[in-house]
């Protein structure tokens, strides 16, 4: 069964600290993995996308890594800011169908305290 | 910022009413999607469209229906709302399947009393 599991479910950190969010998936065959940020009351916004051949991708203070062998990804946030408080969602696309089906994790709820 | 708009943002309405949730995008994207999201849970695809006059049901069974008469417009309709329909509904669009990002609207939070 194709699944996407994220951990931790929630995380509280102090402003200025770094953190790492995890995503494990069983989706096969794999096409790409994307991290989205969803602010409360808003729609998700894409942060990074990685294909099978990429193992790291940065977007400002966000750095995503991918290990396609172990089917794991992480999102590292550097020097956190209050505006980083949001839900971070891992989404994996399969290439086993013309639909290119997306599998969503439940997200990690990050809270940054001053 | 992606140009995809959903209205209304919030809707509280009684059981049995007919509801239409609006979604419009100005990017000319062929692919459009409706997702349902409950608090703390993953997004579930309930409808999608390849283009004009194309609509398909998604992974999660839904009593709602959709239409795609124009490229930019993808409304979702509930003929008779029930409390079980209470949820957040997110609309998205993309240029292609899979590899291109889906651009999401800010959602409609629907509460059926």
C-alpha cells in the first residue's frame, strides 16, 4: 500500500533554532517528492521538489534531502522565524499511472516561539 | 503568489441546502483538482479534471459533483448538505500532472449544522 508517513506530528522550537522534519514513504514507482508549507487557514504552497536523481534541494532557509534507496526525505529549517509556524506536508508522486497520483502525508505542525 | 481563488472562504449553512463552492484560476492551467481536508489529516482527492468537459472522481468517495465548462472555472456542488460534509475544501490547479506544482487556493471551510 502506498503511504507517506511524517514525523514528528508536532514540534515546538524557539525562534532562531534549527529543526528537521522527517518523511518516510512507500510509494512505488517513485516520480518525485515535494514539500509544501500550509499556513493556518491558507492553501499549501510548494517549497521544494526532488526527483529520483536529486538528493538535496534548497529554497532559502529550507533544505530538503532525499534518499531514494531508503525512501526517506527530510526538511531542514535553518534559523527559524515566527513566520515558519505552519504545517509542513510531504507529498510523493508515483509514475505508475497516467494520473501521476499524489500521496499526501498528514503534515508536521511546527510552532516557533519567540 | 498563485492566482487561484476560492469563494466563499467560510460557509455555515443548514442541513438540506444546496451549496456551490467556487474555484477560479487565471493561469490557464488545464488540470484542476478538489481536495477535502479535515484537521490534522492528509488531503484527499475527491475530484479532478483534465480540461474542459472532463471530470473524474478522485480517491475519496464524495457526494459532491463538479463541472468544467470553462478552463478557468471548476465549481463543486453539494445538492443536499449534511453534517458529514463539514470539512475544508481545497481547490488546486497545475500545468501538467505530477512534475509541476499544484497551486492551491486558500480553501472553503464548510460547516453544516
